C-alpha cells in the first residue's frame, strides 16, 4: 500500500487494532451507484453505512434532475439521462471539494491488472474499456475475494488539471462508479481532491475517522464534506470559541440543505446556511441514517420575510425553544430587529405583551404585535417527496419516492395534528407549524 493510500485509509477508517474490525463495515460500503428499477432517478442503498455518501449524491442529483433537465419528466428519466445526471453530479461535488479552484482534481481508480496479479503499474493512459461493464463483476474484483487490504493496495490516482478534463474522466469511468466499489472510490476521489491535510485541518478531532470502523456510519465531517466541500464537524453557522478552541461551522449558504432529528432532541442546532439552502432539497438525519426530503416549490428557499426574520431572532434569545423569553430580554430583541427600543416604549410593550405580569413575552403575541402581516410568500400547501435509499425501508422493498402534501400553518392557526412522527419532528426544526399528509398508509421512514 502506498503512503498516500495508507494516509487515506487512516483518515477514513482510523487505525483499527485488527483488520477484521474494519472488514464488515468495508463490505457494507462495497457497492456502486445503482439506480432503482422502480424509480429511475433514485439511487439504491444495499446495506447500512454508505448513506453518508449516497444521500448527498442523491440530493445533488435531484437538484440537477428537478431544475436542470429539459424534456422528459423528472420521474421518468432514460438510461442516457441517468448517466448524464450522475456524472454531472459527481463532477459537481468534486468541484466543490477542490480546496483552491485553480488546483487539480484527483480520481481514485482501481487497477484491474494488479488484481490479476500483474504487479506492473498501469500507465496513465489506461483505457476505460478495461473497466467492468454494468452488471459484470470480474472474479478478481469480487467483494468476497477482494478484502480490505487487497482493495486498498490496488487503488491508483488519476490527476486532472481542468474542470473539462475532470468531467470527461468522470464520464469515462461511469461503469466504475456503477460497479462494486464505486461509492468508496468516489469518496476517496473527493478526499484526494480536497487534500488529506486540508481535511485534517478542518476536522475537530483528527483521531475520529470519517467512517466508524465498527458500525460503518459516516461522521458529520464526512457529510459536510460531501454537502459543502468542507469537512467541518459542526452544523452551526460560522466559527465559535469554546474554552480557547476555535470550533468550525458552516460559512456560506449550502446548495442543498441538512436537517436532523437530533435537533428536535436538543442535541444540536443546525444553522441557517444548512437550513435555508439555495434549492428546496434537504438531507434528513436520524440517529443512524440519512434520507432526502424535497419539493419543486422554490418559494421555500426565498429570502426571509420580515416576520420569519423576527421569529428567527426571537428564537436566538430562546435557546430552549420554550416559545417565550423573559421580559428583560425584550429590549435586546427589539434592538436586534432595528425596532424602537427606547426604555419608555419597551416598558409600554412589556405591559401590553404581558398583561398578567408573568415576566415573560410569548412568541405568538410578539409576532402579532410587531409583524401582523404573516404572508411569507410560501403557498398554504404544496406537494413534497421523501427518498429513502434502503430497500427494507420502502414499501414492498422497492426504492421509490413517497409523495405527500405539506400544510404550512401560522402560529395562531389550530393544528391539524397529523401523526407525531420522526420525519415530522425533523422538519419542524425548520418549519415549526408544518403538517404532513402522505399518500401512503404509513409515514415514510427516516431509518
């Protein structure tokens, strides 16, 4: 194994005490990017683990199919359109990961000759025809025969100097992305393009591998790397100081978003850069899995209305999400929103918003007083879809989008009270007054 491959393995898998610890998660990650027979634009995930790569790729792929494709319906794309969409998506993520846009890109490819016990290295002009074709599994490269150590000993780097060369090479290696090791090879390509040292400088704990060597789950750093191009460990906006340490977060609006059930459980707080992406597509995180929630309704990612801004600012003074703040903080909230904050006026508002003298200001009355126009520009209802790549999490074990309708209510509206499900609790971290009506008998699964 070359030094580069050794550093790559340690970054991704850590330094397991024995190779058998990593062997099982490795086998769960040995799959390609395979499209569902039921849903042509949906990728299948064969086992738990690789969702940390597959879900972000699916999110970007949906963005490209929903908003860039012309002609056919986004749910009925052809094989040629599948190929174009996947390769465009993989190239886009690699471009995002490139540390300096002027630097080169790097693809991790496997040498078939080495697996056939030919020890000579393949020249840079290795033809694409030697890659396995779809559905074909060369005996020398079967996951059963090619274990963790052997696989990593046959990985080679291909360096591309321009975006055009990158796109051409990604297309050339289409069959490789589709085959047994496609997901891992793409992940390694992203890491090598970003630079191992650059990733180590962004990760909070460099001793924590990107993939858990026991359970095979991807870390938040890995997810953030795929989504934003930065392997930071946190989901808040910007950097924070904690006990003299700088903790890195997200620094710009993401192309696709991220929401997590962990926020509803008060384990973390996702910042606006991930909650409010450029396109209405969100990766949803549960304790152990990633899925994707999406819609074509671009109004969902329009700039904040004044009332939405007011809600967000109010909630920064209410970190416990109680729905109220102490009246002593009212002046600070008004200042943060550039509203009148003279002491006499503040006292007058305290009396009006807290007539019973409880010493608190509720969010609802606050918004009604200062922002009575609650029109956010978002339709009252619109169609939405949920994707889960695991077969066993889908009806009849066929990977397909679950369609539903979202109802967006105002804080003063009576709640429809649909089922209190994990997916609803996850989405309510972004839209507190959302209700979901699915076309299926059961709510789609986050796991």
